[in-house]
C-alpha cells in the first residue's frame, strides 16, 4: 500500500472550500455531541454510536455519507490517541488565524476515477494524473488543502501488480519447429491451434477463388499470430533479466529439404520482438550458436549414444543420458534451452573478464 498525492486544478478550490466547511461543521457537531455525552453519562461515544445521530445528514449537505463516516471515525481515533475528552474545534473562517486547513476525508465508494478527473458525489474535479490512476485500486483517501490554498487528493492505494522492476531470472530459449519456443524453465510457447481453423477456411476460399475472403483470412491469421507472439515476448521480457536464444534462422532452414513457409512457426518474428523489447526494458539479450545444444546432456555436459542427432532426429522428444554417473531424463527441447542458457552465461562471463 502507498499514498498518492495529486494536485487538483485551481478552478475547483471554491467548491472544495465549501465542502471543507461542511466537514468542519460535522466535525464540530460530533465533537460536541461526544463531549456532552461524556459529561452526562461518563462514557465515550464510539463511531458506531455517533452514526445514529448523523444518519441522513448527507441529504442536507453536499457531503457523501462515506465522508461523514470517515470524519467520525477519524475523530474517535484522534480522541483515543490524544486521550482527550474533546478535540480542537475546526475553524472555517479563512480570515481567522486559527483557520483549519481544508480536509475532506472519504472512503473508496465515495469516489470514482475516470480520464483525468475524480468524481466525488455530483462533483467532478479535474486533476493532473501524474501516476496513471487507472492502474491502482483506491482503498481510501481525502482531499486536503495546503497552506497556500491549493487542493490535492491523497489516495491510499494498492501497489499495481506489474511493478516488479528487479527481476533477476535468466532464461534460455530453444526456438523450434513444432512449438515456437521451449524455455529452460519449462515454459513452452505453443503454435496455437486456431491457425489450423483459419487455414481450413482459407483452403475453402482459395478453391472457391474468393479473393476478398482469402485476403481477409490472411490478414486474420497474421494478426492472431502477431498478437500471440507479442504476448509471449512481453511475458518473457517482463519476467527475466537475461534472455539467451539460439541462432536458429529461417534462412538456414531453407538450405535443408523443407521449405521456409512450412518451417517458420513464427520464431523469426519472436526473435525480432525479443530483440527490441529487451533493449527497451534494459534486459540482457544474447544470441548463441545452437550447434550441439540438442545433443549435449544439460546435466553432465556429455554427448552420449542416446542423444538425439540434431534436427534429423525430430521424433525423439525425450531421452535418457547414457553417462552412468548421470542417467538424467531429458526433455529434448528444454534440455536444449538449458544448454543455450549455459552458453549465454559463459559468453557473458568472458565478456566481463575482457574489461
Ligand atoms: Zn547426462
């Protein structure tokens, strides 16, 4: 939880001053009520007791009922804190030397926030939103005046979830043909199934020679793919401080028997996105040669007889290392991603020792 303080535009000062004097009136009334009750019965009123007396007050003034409650609660808390039978009178007269600085507390249901203004009751107050308020959940707050007569709104908020700037995780990514990518932490970025759906429809449209439909479907597939890759790359950049990726490229694959269009699951686009997103976010990005990353066992670092033999052995998804001291069971893609990550760490270590 933290408190945000935002300046309210000066044109609203008059209304806020008026509301503040109503708050003062409520404060003084409750303060007096509690004091009289104490004199008569020798007992302190609780905020709950007072509520019976202030019920309906909000209909006769411009204050929200949640403000009246908040004023009462504050008064009871302060009275306990200072161990006093009666608290200081709040003075609204601006000319008085004892004039209180304006204060209008409220609870979260009393305010709504929208595009550059805060709504309180029927009033809308424009403000300078320097924090991006829509990101936060308001718990409680108050309007306050400073000694120069400027008004602010103070909001107690929950910290937004995405605020995690100190990620320390590192990840290796094995770009793939079956799935777009497999990560060393076990995350897999799938090639989503919805392409299939569209591809079938595309086939129908093509056979019917419906050019307009074909264009529309192509655009749709492209957008879905892009959206999927954007989400995946943003997630990777947000959660990691170092991203290491294999140097698999579509151009290299063209040299093999299979055509690029069949093979490119979108990993080239993912790579491009990761490159610029990492730079923007200050995340380290390394590209390493992926030679042997599929064959080497990531636990013991050896290539054994059971290792899959490069891209040709695509059928093998899982294999057990033959090294008698190791015998670990490796998922083909995650094992490769772990090796890629290790290569990235090695390269970074070398890079540092050069200085
Ligand atoms: Zn091993």
